[in-house]
């Protein structure tokens, strides 16, 4: 009996914790709601962005927003920088984030749609350009940018 429960939990976790993706929120009353721990996300991402890209984002806010091309983005905001991750709907109302790629800018941080992750099929993605031709930094990691130590 215990083996059956264990196998069931293993199958469930494999379908919900795909490499590169993490459940981060859900759709409630038609709106995207962040359900993950905001304090932990901010702490981890500020640390990892500095470590991997040398950018001190000093982010103080994080939320799930509607993306320019439909869908959603996880948005980190600071005094000067904005950083985004791709979010997609999975399993009905669950929202999950691709935690391996982010796009960061100070040049078009007020712009909707500039410097956001875009994926074309199976590729590793790219960042959409800023409409003012400003700089947009793509940060890629084989581990999670949203947790300390890079663990899922």
C-alpha cells in the first residue's frame, strides 16, 4: 500500500515539476495571482541576478502581469531596473514560471512588451527588444534563478 502511494506521488511530482518550470501562482476570478513567497523570490532573484549577470537590480516588488503578446510574465521591479520571466498556464488554473531565463533592462523599464522572454518552439528563448533600442540583458542558468543555491 505504501509503495502504491509513493509511486502515485512520484508520478504526480514528475508531471508538475518539469525541469525549468515552477508553479508560482494561479488564476483566481479571472486574474493572475502570485501564490509563491514574495520575500523569498525577491531575495533569491536579487542575489542570483547579481551572481550570474553582475546586475544589482535592487528589486523590491514582484508580481504576475499580463504580457504584451498575451499570456503572463513574472515581473520584478526596482528603482531603476525591470526584470521579467515567462509564465504560462498549466493544469487549468495553475501558473508556472520558466525559472532559467530572465530579461532585465533599465532602458525601457516603463515599457510593456520590451525586454520580455520569448520562446520559439524548443529553443532556449530570447528577449524581445526595447522599442527605443535600449539595452536588454538576457540571463540564463541551468538551475533556478528564483531560489538560493539554484535549486528548484
